[in-house]
C-alpha cells in the first residue's frame, strides 16, 4: 500500500478548549501529496468500495453537508482532506463512540490541510485517523481492507480507554450544569469541580460513600442481620460452613431455598428455588468457590427488582424476567441459548450492554435439569424452556413502585450507610407493599450498575446521572473556585503575580501556574516555566486551592489547549500582531484572533473579560465573550472607553496620573500611578498595563477598592511569589 499519498505531517493533541472547539480534539496536519485524479472508471470503483465498507458515509449519524460534498468529489476521482475527516468520524461512530465536532481547515501549503476530529480518548482517535487513511488508500488501490477487524479493534480500545456509559452519563449531567470534570485515573475515577470545592466520584460511588458501609454491604449475612434488626423484611437464613450444614440449614428454614456466596457479586454462584438435598449440596460446592463463605436463605417467590437509591431517595427501578428458549425440534438447548438469547444485541460483556451473556453455568444446568432436560436435549417445537431466572433485570418499572416499597428501600440504604445503593428485592407486584405479598429485600449493593436504567430493554430511560450530580452538588453549585485565565503576548506573568498578591491579601489560598513556577499559597511546588496545560491542571486538582490563576501563551493554546473548561475572569493583556507564528500556519490577523479568542470563549456568562482598551483590535474580541467586559487602559479620554462607561460598563484606567475604577455612575479614585512600585514612578507603560489588568480582575472577583489599592502599593516586583508575606488569611465564604 502506497501510504505516501496521505502523510501525517503533524499530530497535535489539544486536551482542553482550543481555537477550534471547547472539547479535546486531535489536529492532524495532512499532506495529500501531488494532486492526481483517477479516471472515471477507477474513481467509481474506489467510491463503491469505500461506501460498501462504510455505508454510514451515505447516511451519517450526524448529518453533515460536507460529507456528501467530499464523497461526490471522491466519486469524480478527487481526494480531499475532508474525506479523511468524515471516514475518521464514521469509524469512531461504528465502534460505538458518539460523534462530536470535526472540521477541515486549509493551510497556506498546497495540498496540506488541518483535519480536526473530536478525541474521546487520544489513543482511540489516533488509531481511527490512521485506520481511516489506510482504508481510503485501500479503496483507491483496490486492496482488501479488514474493516470488521479494525472496527472491532477500535471498539475494544474504546472499552479499554474511554469512560464507561455509567460514568459518562454523570460527566454529561455535570457538563449540563457547567461543573467541570477531570479524569483522575485510567479507570472511572473522576474529579468534579476545582480546588477546595471539588468532589470525587467513581461511577456510582462518591467521596461520601463510607468505606465501612461498603464493607458491610459486601457481607451479606451482616447486612441482613442489620436490616432485620431494624424491621426491614429480609429472607430467613444463616451462614453455613460445610455441605452437610447447608442441607441442615435448608431443612430448618424450609424448602425451597437460595444458596449463594456471602460476599459474591454479579450473581456468580447464586442458586435459587432449590428443593432437594442434591440441589442444595451441588449449589453449595459451586457457591463456596465464588466467595469466602456460603449463605442458605429462604426462597422468596416473585420477580427480581433493582431499586436505585441516591442521597436517600429512590430515583429509578427495574425488574427482571426469565431467560428462556423456545424449542424448534432441531437444535439442542446449548445451541438455542446461543442463537435465541446470546445473539440479542443487548447482551454482551461490554459495559455499554444492559444484559450479560447466558453462560452454561452450574446454575443454568440445574435449572434445565429441573425440567427433565440437559444442555444437549432437543426440546420439541414450541416448548418454552427456562434457562435462567436471575441476572436479567433491565425492564424499567420506576413509575410502578409503591411509595411504601420505595420507603423500605430507602431505609435499607440508610441502615447500611450507603449514600448511593442498589437495593435488590423480590416481589410479585412492585406496586403493592412488600408486607402484603411476602416480598423481601435480598441484597444491598454499593457502587450499583446504572446501565439497566440508562439503557433498559423496555420502558423509559432514566437519566440517573443527573440524580447523582444533583445529590452531590446543591442547586446552583458549580463546584468551582474562581479561575482567572491570562493570555497575551507580554505582561502575563507580572499580571499574574500582582493578582496573586491581591487575592492572597483577600484571604484566598491561591494557586498559580505561570512562567515563574507553580505555587500554592506561599509554597513553591515547582520551579521554572510552568505556563502549561499540565501545571494548570495541577493547580485545579489541589484540594487546598481557593482561587486559581493560570497563564496561557498562544503557543500553549495552539499545542495543548486551555487547562480549564470555563473561567470566571479571562484577561488579554495585549497582542503582538507581528509575532511569528508561521510554524503553526497562523499568518494573518484573522488567524491570530482565532487563537486569542479562545480565552474569551471560555468566560462564564456570569464572568468577566478584562481587555486592553489601548488596542482597538483587542477590544473587538469582546464580541466572543458570554460574560461582562472590563476595559483597562492609559487613555481615559479614549472614545471606546467613554462609550463603554456610558453604557454602564466597567473600566480601570489612568486619569490625570491617578488609578481610577469606574462603573456606570460609580467612580473609585485610587492611588497615583507613580505610588505603585511596579510602574517605576509611573514611567513604565507596560507595567502600568499589568497593574491595571490585575486590578480589574481583582475587582471582578469582588475585592474592595481599598484592598486593591493597598495590594498594589505594597507589591514588590523584586520579590518572588513565595517570599511575599501574606498578612491576612480570613476565610472567604
């Protein structure tokens, strides 16, 4: 295969908001080589091969006018970068990933384009990009392409690297409330929020989930004794240690019984409705291998149910159904299980499937034997054979749950001590109280699965991620600390240092990632240039941080993206319109604006942009901001500033040598500019701008004019950040 026709010159992972979108993307610089056209016959054959491999190109999940255009060009023998974009996105969708943002951007180099695609995980999307390139070339060169194998590999990579559906639904719900999410491990451990206000979640467990409660829930015998002591209906039973004792317990309790591991999970080693000594003893020998000990319990007649309790409230419920096969007089039961049950697309080992495969376990063999059959038996045509009575809970029944049943389940979760719990109960009719039908709670589970509620086999989808986020964070709480993002060509670091001083005087334990290093409060965590994505994230991860200041140069925006999803204050100190950014193919003012506007795009609607009014082109970036605007500058008489103030806007400026903060009809006259040491007696215009920008940001965060004035006067530019003496550490609520 001649891969030189499509070369990747550069692959850039943008992990945070960037000039293209708010989401992580891969930016691939694609060289299509010298332009060449296939003849009409070859082009049509290449097109047909591609569409045969990827029929979704003709009917994409997310309609995109550009998709049909690049396909039409390909059909005429013209290869475009847009086709690589569409094939990459299609492969990701075929593997089970959502669609998301994609785009293709021309460069100044002939036949070279930037292809930008949503990266749900860097490794997965990089694989998809390379697979898309190989697939297109195979279609052109009439080479067989293992499409099914590649999609399967991509799907397995998605399962390994991407968030599972249960965790993803929590992230989506948090995103809907502007609560940021940071993945802390290769698994499903998440940080929601920033700094001191963050919370941690591991799928359906939160940092409020007690380790003691989780341990209790794993000990089924202890759980049952606690529930019984508090009046919750549970099946009678006891712990057994020998096979003979299991049969004795079954007789004492009364047949039929259930035999299960005392600390097992996922229904492994669970046998129900056992009525003979042979069944009980056989079940014991399997159950003892699945856990540390075995329970023998009363068998409760009815249907298995799972109730999800979040923060003391029932938010969803699902019920089960028997798994059965229907005989055809030809195939044996083992074959029928594979063709009638396991062929169901809703079954599988993957995290995004609500039902598991039915494997030929001892429990299944026992169930079949009760009906006088073996796995090799061939049932007559039309005969129904039940093969599994548990583990098929995926039918939504939330609206059917009787209030008393919900109350009992909520009580069970509280008794064990779980803030989020899956309550397993058995009842004939979930719409009736348990005590009227002999129902009982059989298990209380920590870290319950959510998929049965997110993707039920039938019934309503329950958006339980919202319930978990709403429980974790009170209404209106975005779990943030004030984040100030600073970008510009010059003055970023000094602006950050001055602002750090002001916030520290205000009593906020402040974290800062800038060119001078990484600091939290007066502690230097790392020396050297720390104006980078990773160091910015380190500030946001720190549970001591009450406010964050993060410096972002345009190089970082172009190669990494911003470390934060949104910010309270976004500062643009200035723009060097002559800066050489040719390496990034940023060659004109319009392209520079796209880079710097990234900082404006992420300012929260209730936030503030701080812009240098002495450059009209910087002021123009205000149109990209969702929040309010503060202008700062050295020319109080500037028409743009006067107009902004007249319209009720904020400004921080120099008026007759004095620092002035004004908003609408309110004016605060602060100290003379020359009294601020960093300005060098008011002679250093660049440092005046830095002081004004820092004052504007501090004002936006609620600091008083008096404190801002005191901080500016006392700021010593010769001192390092860690050597500033913080005189006041009042906790700001």
